[in-house]
């Protein structure tokens, strides 16, 4: 009996997705890949993101050679029909939007696929007759193992970076407890029964401001891509589709910056661990205008394309620590990002359910202004926001602190609709997917879930940005000015946000003290009037 074809989505591009030793398809199973134009029409994606995904898919198809049927179609349904030579019909009693999480093999199954990474894709394949959904890959913790952990009430420990405090069934599912559980389960950075170095959490060592007087950290740069004929073909196609009016993009085209193949991804991982990991930890929350990547790994894109497996990333980092090539605080910070936060976000995406995307606890409804939607950095006066928005415009990437404390904080302070903010992050970042951005934006960035994921809103005045960056040095505004011509929009916006949600935040022990500070502001009426008059104009 011939092996059944296996469908690879565009974020399932690594060898582990076709490996039968780990629950994958048959070793000789033919592979189906579908490039659906409707995906690009659905949203106004960043041009660099569209290029990276199509380049990675076409490179993977070239590697698979005769084993793959690569179909360029209008929709996934059309692509499946063309690939298999027959329509893959909906299962009776289902629709594209109501399928369960997974389904074991049944009689007549003609196609396999690894568990997709979005609810929309899962609903699509789950509603198709003859499709067997295999377990998810590309993560360290299975759905069943997470459910078992969550069912026990999660783990103990205080809140670490992000203060994660997801809840399920009334039980607190804190990031710190989950992170410790993952490390113990995978024997990751462990010395016997305890954490390497005696502490689980080294955040205190990883929050240094950038070195003053330096425009860059002075570390070796990240891995750089070399484009090839496939990239040239992708660029030609994107230009043609945009010229014909089929699709529309945001952001600038430019040389591809992120890995599009397994070989490139492994090279990027090796370069990071060898040359950049040692300096990563202490400055991971810092920002420099002329050095946007600093010592960050830039591995989120290849990880989320499935080109790297998270276990191999953290294990390689631990080997560097054991060999004395990287300090513990840097390695722990990197491991926390991948084995902690990334895994946590993935599982909360499914755990919280579909209704989570509609959460809006603060009742923020303002539309995103055009200058933000268009990544018009030149329209912005505030140097921090202009610099970060330009980074997104030019590359489709910036690291986690500009995302949270510059972009996300602006949206939170100005009361923008969290669903629209989530969509913006999804579209405009090369590593943005539904599972990535929904918890990160609704929960972490916009506090739209009212505290399901974090214990407080994450926003600040200009003092934080000034302390953690050089972005205030050349700014027309001053971080310590609340009113007047030089009032920092983040400082004024912070106090206006506290005032707008005073009752809620006064009842939160983590924000109550800040709310009391409102009583000391003699210029509060002027501040509120100024922020109201600014409305949605570029700050």
C-alpha cells in the first residue's frame, strides 16, 4: 500500500516535520505544499515577511525535489484538489471554523498533516474528509503534557519576566512555574535536582542599560543571508502581483535578512552561540538607535518557520555554558525566551480558546492611525517611536523591548483597539503568526484580557526609555516633561492612561502606588487636555 501524502504548511519547513521517528509521516510519503495567493490577499503583510515565507517554502520544495508536489493556487482547497487530483471534501457535520484540535486516523484517510499553528488552519484541515492530523511539532511541550501540567494548577514560584499569570479553571498558570517545570522535565540547565548556579531566574542580571557613550555594543554582527535565484524569482513575483493590484504590502523591500533554509538557520544559530550569546544577557532589555539587533539571536523567524527546533537551540546554548564559552546569565536569558516564554505563549494560545482574541477589558476602541498603519516613521517627532517604527518599516523586525515598551506602549496609552493592534503586529513582523501575536499583544502588551496573562499593564513614561536606551538623547521632547512644548508623549501618555483607568488600577497591588501619584500632579488638567488635543496625530 502506497504511503499517504503529507501536507506541509509554510511554517513546517524543517526536517522534523517529515521525520517518522518522531510521529511524522511515512519515510517515503510524498509531500504536498500549497502556495495560496488568498493568504497574501487576506492581510496587508510586510513585504519582507511575504518574501521570507515564499522564499523559505520554495527553497524547501527545491530540497525535496521529486518527492514534493508544489502547487500555486488561489486557495488551500483548490491547491489540495490539484495536488491530489480530487477534491478533499468537508466532513459531514463540520465547517471551516468548528473542527476540534486533532483527530486520530480513521478509515479512508488519504492525507496527513502535522497539527497547524493557527485555529483557522486547524479548523480548515479538521473539517476535511480523509485528513489525519498528526501531533504538533516545533515545540518542546506537547498539548497533552501542558494540559496535565495546567490541570495540576501549574507550578509555583513568583512571577518572572513578564509576570505571566495565565489562568485556567480558576487556577493560576504562572510563567515561572511553567518555565521551571520545562527545565526539570528536559533536564535543561540543571545541576542535579536544582538549577545551574543555584538560581532559576537571572532577570536581575539581565536588565542593564546600554553602555553610555557607545553607539553600538561592538559585538560581531549576526548571520547574513546571500540571496539566490529563488529569492530573485520571489521578488519578481511579488513585484508583479503588487503591480497588477492582486496584493498590497506595507514596509520596504530589501535584501533578505533571515534564514530561508535549514542550512542557513543552523549557520545563524552557530554564529549566535559562538559570537553573540556571551553578551546577550546583560543588555537584552537595552536599546541603541544605531544598533537595533545588539546581541539578540534573530532566531525567532527561522524558529517560527520550523527551520529550527527549539530543543536544539537551547541545548546548544547550554553546551556553550558548560564549556565555559558563555556566562550563565546570558544562557539562562536565552533559554527562558525559548523554553519558557515561547512555549508558554504557544500553549496559552490554545488554552485560552478562540474567545480570547475578542477580549477588551479596558474597552479600548480607537482605530490605528494611518501613520502607524503605513509605518510612516518620518511623520513622527518622538525619536524613540520614529526610530523603532523605521526599524519595522525597513526590516520587519525589532526586539522585544521596542515591541513592548515603545510600540505596544503607544497603542496602550492611546487606547487603540487591541484586535487591530494584534493584526498589525501579525502583519508587520517577519516572525508574526496568530499564535505568537494573540497572547503577546492581547495579554502582555495591551492588557486586554484584564490580567489573565500578566499581573499588570506594561507601559511607562519616558524615564524608562531614557534609562534603557540612547533614544532620548536626540529627541525634541524631554522624558521628564509632562506638559509644554517639550512634553514627552510617553510621560504624558502614561499619566493619562493611569487617570483613564484609575479605579481598576488602584485595586491592583502592582499599580496602586503609581495611581496614588496622580494626586501629586498639579498639572494633571493641562496634561489631560494636551493628550486629548493630540488625538491620533503623530507624536
